């Protein structure tokens, strides 16, 4: 019988990439399935901060009839031309229906010309085409009310995508602060500052704020365009998100206040420079301490301590050959001698000064005059 200790333990969860491989689908299909709620994920309790898939969820999906073909069909996305062919209508009519908000995109990407390409779920387009109440929109003349909106430049594709993405972020939110950060993800910084006045709370929302879908390198034109699509533009949409953010903030404050850094007392703030100054003086700054006392670490600190000569000794100092410096000497020579004479001798045992003229050390080196 094999030893049970040698059998590797099977983790109860796995990462999204591993789950996609085990399910036999592409990572883009897996992410969209999670976005639509077709695959359930849970927060990573191991400290990674992301989402993981439980083994039970993988077993449930593998047991479905026709998997993975059925799941791939439910997450299949199409562009404008393919969607129009799927619904049996011209491309122009399809674009008008999408601009009016009747067809909601589920994803977008930016092509090489920096144009936004919207993608739609094929399953939803088929349901719309087979709906009994949508025949007048697919065939015949467009109603006059809808024509007036199109003439005014109405385009609700970006707004409908934001609403759909907002619902996805709310499903992924684990606590009230995460729900508040999801609402803040679609507002400009000025709008967030107007609703959330506390800087600590805004900092917490900034850390929890979901990033826009990755398109290009950070700071590139593609990333800026994706961020623009992520930000609400219409006044009524901004007002709705502001009210939702205010409500989520009230719930978050009630559940758990935002963490704040510990406040420093005035005594500690005033005493900090004094303690640093005292710590830098060495062992000789404390009375009753001699170089031989204490551990070796203190003795080394004492050995490195500089003993400064009194000012009178520095003033009466002479040149290396015991002759006073003439007043007519050059300014550079006087400055150099002052720096040399002001430099104290080190108190290390066995130290011998070489080429360092001072008032206490004899040397054969003499500075040259220029």
C-alpha cells in the first residue's frame, strides 16, 4: 500500500489560466464566461488578491452535456459585419440599432487605426432577431422618434458597455468598499473628490479601484482611449454613478471605517530630533562612560569619536616648520592651513598621521605656495 504522505495534495482551487487549460477553452473565452457569470470564481484566500476557481466548479462544467462546445457557443462574440449577417439585416441598420442602445456590446478592442471595434454576443443577437416585437426595427422604415435621436448624434454603445461592465464589477466585489470602488472606477477624479471629501477614504478607493481593460502599454494612446471609454460622459450617467457612490460609501463607513495611519503625539514629534541628536553624539556624550566600559560595539564607537581641539589651540597653531604664517601669504594658503589645523586627530590606537600638517604632528611635508 503506497504511503499517503508521498501522494501530493490536490489543491481545492486553481488559477484562471490553469482552469482554462483544464476546461479546454481559450483564456479569452474563459474571461468572458466569468464576466457573464457562466463560470463562478471566488476570492483568492492565499493572499494573491485575485480570483480563483474551485475544483467543484470545474467538475460541474465538465459534467455538462456537450461541454465545451455549448459554453463556446454561449460566449461567442461577433463584430458589426458578422452580426448584421447573423441577423439578416444591412450593416448600416445594425449600426443604427447599436447606436440607439438596442444592441448592447459586451467587449471592445482598438484596431491599428485607433478605432474602437465593438463586439456583441452572438446569442443575444439571435434572440433579438427572433423576437416578435422587433420585426418593425429589422424590416421597413425606422420610426421617426428614432430617426430624430440618430440625427442628434446619439451613440449609447459606450454607455451600455459601461453599465454592463459595472454589473460585472459589482458581482466580483467582496465587501462594501469594493462596491464603492467599482462605482468610482467610472467617474473622473474631480467627481470622486466632490463626493468623497476625506483624503484617506479616497486613497483607499484608489487602491481598490478596478483598472480599465488592458489595451496597449500603460501611458500609450490606446491606454488613454480605453480610460476615456471607461469614464462616464453623459450628465445623467454621472449623476447616477455619483448617487450610487454616495450610497456605497455610507454602507462602507458603517461596515468598517477606512484605515488611517497612527497619529503622532506632540511630545513624540518634538522629542524625535533630540533623540536623533543624542544618538549621534557617541558614547562620550553620556557622562560616566569611558572607552573601556561597555561592549566592544561601544568601544568602537568611542574610538571613532572625534576629539576637537579648543579654539585657542587652533588659533595659535603655526606652520609645519614652526614659523608663523605671514599676513602677506596667499589667501588660498591661509584657507588650506586653517582647514588642516582645524582637522582633529583621530583617537584610534596606533594611529600615525602622514602628510597631515597640524599643530600637534610633525611632518616633512610642507605645502607649496603658488
